[in-house]
């Protein structure tokens, strides 16, 4: 998780340095007010400007300061539960860790609990499902990388949980033991469906959760622009009836490790990249759309299909399609739904 640690005072500076060391699994950068900075932090003079920049860049922002200061700073930039980063406030003395924004979808609650545990502080959680120890559709979706199609339905289900209603559950994927709030009985008023088919509505109020488990196999001519890659991917996926939001990883040949258009396409959409050698791709078993020209350039007869199949370990759901000098294919990787998993 790309995390910003912001401090204003000298005590805050020391605390932010300690936190950065204790959450080393996160990609964290420290920002300290210029009067209380150090060589390992970026100094700033204008907190509101810094907050605006980080709000668009980071997955989590941790303020080491008074809660009121943090709230005033983020207020102009707040958009929605689905887009806002996790925002956490910690007092200068390190006694309380308070998630103030994106507690579920952004992972602020779980992250706050992690920080509190490591610095010996108290996490202050205020979301109803958490303090009551109940199932949260937001948390479940975020932890299992599922796309929420309807935030209103998610709110309805969260309210139903707190009202002790049973929530129906249907899934195309294997899963762990259902929590007590969920049932496989499809006669419920509200329910959750985990499936790529977001049109399935077995309940009067149905929350459709699509898995982000599609592997984009891709190849392109040298120097292909991000715009051309975007057009090719979006058009081919649209025609195949696959939501591009479900792409979790782009797979390609290692010759593309410096392909700026492809790297930019993936970076701007939060898509990871898997790269394989020509030898690895050539060893993938299956029937693929071969090309002598592609072999002469890359050393293997097909890049996009073989990459998608290798990365997913599964058969293709979309075969090679070409547009703007870009070749695109797709496969789905297996997923397992874990109700105990937390987003941290």
C-alpha cells in the first residue's frame, strides 16, 4: 500500500519515523513540516497543497496531528467511498489511532489496527459493523478484491446485518465457512452474488460482486502509445463482454520491460505486470494463434495468449485480437473467497 506519513511537530516527526520502520511492508514516504524535518523525510511548508497532491497519489494517508487539522485538510478532496484513500489520524503522543475515511473499502480500519498494535496504541474504530463484530460487505469485498457494483445495495445489506436479517450468499467460486450473518438460502430479502455475471439478481436486493481476477495477455509494437493500448484493450474487452475493471494483471514478454506506453497504461490503472521470457512462453501447453513474424521478433510464436495462459494457469476466455498494433487476449485465474481475510 502506497502510504504517506505526515507530521507537523517534533514529537510527530519522531513518531512518524518509528511508524515508517514498523510498517516496512508498506511503501511509505514521510512528509514533515519544514521546521521539524529530517534527512529521511520530505519537508513541506503548505499542508493543504501537500494533502491535495497526496490524496490523488496515495492509497493511505496517515496524519500525526490533531484530528481537526486532518479533517479540515482532506475536506475539499473527499469524493466517494470507492475512490478516496484510507485516512488515519494519530495523536502526537501515539496513544490513539483513528481511521477517519475509507474504513472498509480503503482498508483504514484494518490499517489503523495494525499500526496501533505495532506502536502500542489504541485503535478507535467507529463503524457499526466493526464495533459489533459483524460481517461487513465492504470489508469482505475489499479483502477479496471484489468490485462492488452498487453502493446502495451494499448499504442496504450492511443495515440488514445490523438488524439481524439473514443475508443470502451465492458464489461461482469456492469459499470458506460462511459467517453467521450469511446463508445459502436464496429466499432472503437481501443477498450477495459473487460472479462475473453482474446481471444475476436472485434476491429483491442483490449486491453483485465481480472478482478482479482477469489476466490481460498483451503484446504490442515497439513504441506503441498508451492511448493506442487503451483503445485496443477497451474495445476488445467490450466486444467480448468482459469488464476491464476486472483486470488484475497484465502479462507479456520480458522484452516489454521498458515499453513506456504499456507501463503507463498499467500504472495509471493500478494493474500489476507479469513478464516472462520467450523460453517460458514457448513451453506453455495449449493451442495458440501462432505467427512467424512474432516469432522472428520475440523468439516465440505468440505473446498475448501464451502470457495470459501462463500467468493464470487456466484456459483463455478471449483469444488473440489485434488492433492498433496491439494484440490482446484474456484468461481468468482461480480465486478463493476467505471471510477471515483482512485488507491491510
